[in-house]
C-alpha cells in the first residue's frame, strides 16, 4: 500500500475540483484500486488541527512513510522570503516551510496544476506574493527547489500542468507511480503520455481549420485560431482525445485554447480571445510549421473553401448541412 499526502498551496483549489470529476471509476475508487492510501487532503479528509500536525511531524521525523507528495497551487515565498503570506493554519508555520520539509521525505513529488508546476495564475500581475512553482519559476528551471533537486525515488518534480489539470492526467500519474512504473517526462517535466499530444489533435473544429474558415466572434463555430486567440495547434495536451467528463474541452465548448499547460500562459501580453498579428499574419503559428508553408497552405485552403464550410464558420450553428450524393 502506497501512501499519499496532498497539500493545497497558493491557488484556487480548481485542480481538486477537477479531480473530483473523475468518472468510471471516480478518484476514491481509483486510489483504492491502485493500492494508494490517502493520508490527508485538506478538502477531503476529516482530520484537522492537532491530528494533522501529528501526521506532518511523523512524516518529517521519519516515523510515517510518505510515498507520494502532491502539491496543488504555487508556493508563495513572500514577504521577503518568509513564506508567511500563506500559513498552514494551526501549525504556526508557512505552507512553504512544510513543503520544504516534507518533500525530501517523499519518494515522489507531484506538482498538480500549472500553479504548482510553474507559478501559474498565482504568479500573474506582477507576482506580489513572490509565487513560484515547485521546481520552475515560470519557464525557468529552479523554483522553490533547485533544478538538480530530486525526490527520494530519484525523479525531479513531476509537473502535471494544466489550469485546471485534467483528472485523467492526475489519476494516471498516481497509478503509474503506485505500480512502480517509470513516467517519461518532457522538457518541462510534464508526463509525456499527455504532453506528446497537441490540443489540436481531435479538435471538432479541425474541418474549419483545414480550410482556414475562421470564426469572428465567440458564438460562431468556425476555427478560432485566426481571430480569437486559439493556440491549440501549439499547446500540449490530449484534451480533445480524452475529453473532460467524457465529452468536453475548451474548444468543444466554443472557447479558444489558451495553452494552460505551458509556463507563463497567464500573462500572454494580449487578451486571451485576440490573435496577435503582424501584417495580418498570426504571430503564433502551428508547431513545426514554417511561416512560408503556412502562408502558402492558408492561401490555397481559403481559395478552396467549400461554400458549406465558409457559411457555417460564421454562424452559431450548422446552417448548411453536407450534401450527400446518392450512388447511381
């Protein structure tokens, strides 16, 4: 039986809310089936006060084995490096204090969500709380822990980035760790089982994308890359391959992908629903696509756009259905 401790640092708690939406099986059943015992979660567990303090001290003193430490939310280091902008109530110490002492005792440390991984939304707007991720400060290596820091099992912090993160990404990571399987990580220490995919893969708007038939407003069903800030062609994640709650994703819901699995997504320097352009050309082009190729393909695609796709792209529903040709 593997043990798991979950701490909520500086964030909104949205990753826990997302995790509770895990279905078939739910998160509690998943943990039980994987042989994981949840020692404590601040939102889900009954223990509080002295009981929790006893548990935390037992872990830091080596009297309680800790296999997996999950941290949700960024680490607020302010003011002046004390971490006292966020105290763990009833303990007299900051959340930063406890993470620094608990992490070396864990075989694996998991950053749940982009705040815990990179700082995320908590670090936006000038970062008044001096918030960082566990092992990254934005896109730079080294957050609360140095770039060469390793957990007891020999791995760096595993960054399950996302805002919020997909429940399947969390449960799959925990199951792999409990089974003793090695998790392949990308350059930002994100599990490759989801980071090797693009949000663009499986997007229901791909037919419109292929012809560069673009929506102009959020209510329209065309591709949102050209005008509405969607960067699903550059963002890692299998959101449209394994939909949220079995059927949803940002683009399926008619909202552009804002690349929430990436460092610094929270400060794009433009509105999320606007596509920055130079001379009418989107600044951000699809991954692995040279600009000249994109321009050539876009011109050809627009010229070849079927009337059905062109009309539907600028509507809030399908106006022109496909014409089915009957066999002779």
